[in-house]
C-alpha cells in the first residue's frame, strides 16, 4: 500500500511541474514589477533599469545554458550570432525601453 501511495505522489509531482513553473514565473513577474516601480519612483533612469534588468537576467540564465545546452546545440556561426544580436536588440531591448517610457 505504501508503494502505491509513493507512486501516486510521484505521479502527482511529475504532472504538476508545469503548474509549479508557471506559479514561480508569476511570482518572478510580480517581484520584477515591484522592483521596477520602486526603482523608477526613487529616480532611476529607464535606460539604466533596462540595462540592469538584462544584465541580471543574463547572469542568472547563462550558467544554465552553458552547462545544460552546450553539447546539444550546434556551433554558432557569425551569421546566426548577428541574427540573434539584432533580434535581442530590436525585440527585447526596444520593447522594454518603450514599455518603461511613459
């Protein structure tokens, strides 16, 4: 009977991982909105906030990408690197700057 309960709880944890991930993501968004509001109210520049935000995100995500994805992906060519750079520049950076400027 205990084996059946263990199997049931393992099954529950495996099936609920996406929900826990989304709840964690929402807490992250809420925290970032609070930090953004406090930073802008104390006089921080919109542009500086965007730079800090991207620098922290890179510092947090880069180790995961380096250790977990380094052998799974093909080598990045200069063309692919430039496409990623332009996408990051126009997509995320411009989006955040326009979002924060009132």
